[in-house]
C-alpha cells in the first residue's frame, strides 16, 4: 500500500502564507491547521483550510482568507468559500474545531486565531453566519491555537475548550539568535508569559458562558498548543488534556459536577521522566495495546523525544516511549503534530507524525536538522509495540515539508483513512490511502438524541471473531486541526462482527449484532442503525 498526494490534481489550490519577514515575528512560525467537515450533509467530507493574515510589517500580494473546499464526489474539490461565507478575512488564523453546537444536524466551525476567534454557525443551506458576538466566544486578546468541542457536563449540548498560547505582540518581539545577517531566530517561549485555557459552557440558546475559572481548567498559566478531550479514567465523563510548549502538560479529570481536578503532575504526563518541560505540540489519545484504556502521545521539537504514555488504569501513566519501540527514532525531527489511526486496517492503532522545524533557518544552527522534514508512520505490531514503516509508504509520504496541521478522514468513503496536511508557506497535501481497504473495515457515524447530536463522548466496543476494540468519539483537535468524526475500525482479515456496543453520554446503550463489514453505518441513539447514503468515490 502507499499514500498518493492528489491535492493539486483534485483542485485544491490553496497556499498557506507564512507572512515571513526578517523581524521573525513569533506568529510566522506557527503555520495553520485544517479540518474535515461534512458541512452540507451529503455524506462526503469537505475540507477547511485555515489561513494567516497581513501584519503591521507584512502586506501580502493579494488578500488572504481561509478556504472551504466542497467534495464533489468524483475525486475533485471546489472552492466554495465565498458562497459559504467562511473566509475569516482579517483574522490571523491558527486552527479550526468542528462541532454541532446547537444540535441542528449541521456542523459549525470555530476558527482560532491571534487576537480573536470566529464562530461560524452553519445555516443548513451551504452558508454560514458569524455568530461570535452573540455566542460570546471571541477569546478577545488571546492567542488561540487549538480548540475542541465536548459535553463536559453531559447536558446534551457541546461546550468549547480553547487553548491559548503566550503574551506575544509586535511590540514585545525581542531579538533572538545571533547578530549576524540571516541568523535572527524565532524566540523561545520562555521569553513570554503564558495565557490561560478557556472553557465555555453552552447555554442551549446560542450563547456561551466563560466558566474557565469556576471549572478549574483556566486557573494555571498555560502555553497551550494541542487539545484532546476524552475519558482517560473510564468513569464515563470526558477529561481535558493539553499539550503545552516548554510548560507542564495538563490533565484535568472531570469531577462530574462542572469542575475538574488538576492531576497533571501526579498522572506522570506533565514533564519528562527527568523533570524537563518539553515543547509539547501535537497530542492524541487512543488505546494502542488493546486493554480498553486510552494511552497518550505527545510530539516535541528536535532533540527531544516524542513520548508515548501508557495508561495504568489508576489515573497515572508510564512513559512507554522506549518500551514501545518508538524510542529516539525521530530525535532530529520536530514533531509538530500527530494522529492515532489504523492506516493499514489491521485492527491495531498506528501513529502518523507530521514534522517540520519551527525555525526556517535551522540549518545555520544545526547541520543535522533541516527545515522541511519527512513524515513518520509507526505501525502497531500488536499490543502497543511499534516499528517505523515510513519509507514503505512511497515517495509522496516521505516528501519533506514544513508540516503543521494534520487531519485524518476517509474522504473517498472507500474504508481506509486518508491524510490532509497544511504546510507552512506552501501548498497542502492530500495523501490518498491506496491499498489498506484490502483488509476489512467498519465506519460508524453517530447521531445523538438525548446526547449531543455529534455523539462526542460515546464509547464504542466492537468484537470481531473474538478480537475486541474499544474506541471513543473524542473532542479536541490535536494541533489546530479537526479530523473525520466517523469512528473507524480496521478488521484485518476478519469477516464477521459479532457485536458493536455503543454507550452514549446520556447513559443509553445500543447493542448491535451481526453488523456488516466494509460499510459506513449511521447509528442513532436509541434507534440503532438508520439509513443514510455515503457515496463512494471511484479510484482513479
């Protein structure tokens, strides 16, 4: 099998503007994210790409805007940004979170950025309305990087977590690096005070209330980069996990009463084993060893390990980086983001990591490090033991880029997972997965009833010929990006599914039996499988 980059051939002509200047504004190095969203509910995943903006010293040759590309169902995409009204002109964008905050059946967009954010409400007719002011989620004055939707109090409506970064501005953009021509560098985040994580509670009327302080998640200073919202202690309530940049990573456990307790240090994920606060950026959670508990992976800069944390089932984690076989195989790469996925449909969760140095003149300082870097794929050999297989996935996967956002989706509905990557200062990649669907698979699209419409927070337990997989419908975006909301199961050569149990946030349990393989199913809370079309795009 291999991955084939079809972005330009598919009509995706977006180019990210790095807004680079010799002043090395901190904003420039971040890049931007992207997100998959079926905005028109036609059963095909569409793609939203976040863009930067002009600054006081950088004026682009043409106006900048984010872009929404409609999936045409034939392997091509059409730019529908103007019609949809989601260009976010003037916003120095960072990332996007996708979720149906008003339970009307149409996914909405929350676009993070420097200085403010935008909430686009989906009108259900191919257009969106800027609902930021009414909703009260502008995050005015913050530097919002990643965000995510989840229902932390299980009232049936999605709430919003926003990770904010540092107190940087053009006025305090200090000189870092050597005082030689071309050697000026982007500064270390230690030079700036951190901001706070925000939690907005959904009031069920299109407005939100800032409960950051009251809930506890907004109390500590943060330098937030990545967000995952998932239940790590299997108590049925979603928790908050934040990857921080040279700052302790956060784990807030849900107290079931609208508050969270900070177990960042006692859990073992705050710092490295030798007590160092590393440059956390990408983050995700999944069960990699088949024990039914979510493990956590965090990416870091070059010369730091990317860490896999094994869940001990007691609200603590062990650093399993070396025991898993991952070790220091990426020590010279800057891991900007990653996603857990079963790329080969064998039933075990693999790791895709997107890299790219944050410093575009890094080669002046380290000869062994380059600015554009290849991607990594770690294949799960079973029970959380990994091997690096990047080189086996053919040239397009290994092409060096300054990777930033990564979003995973089955955009062609053929049963295997494809990769979309936003590249700093370049064109995005759409890496089509060619060949994994030789193995069997199942995808599940959730429709909540008592629970939130997206079913975020649900737990799915699948048994196929005696082999059990447990997955969650998670909130959060990793690093500034949003992936396909459908839950994907690889089945290997197993041809039968004995059972699929779905436990919804409301407590409702749907028990399905004799589920067909190689299908995309829609499951409605309390009703079981319901009809819906997911058109398959023919292979080119």
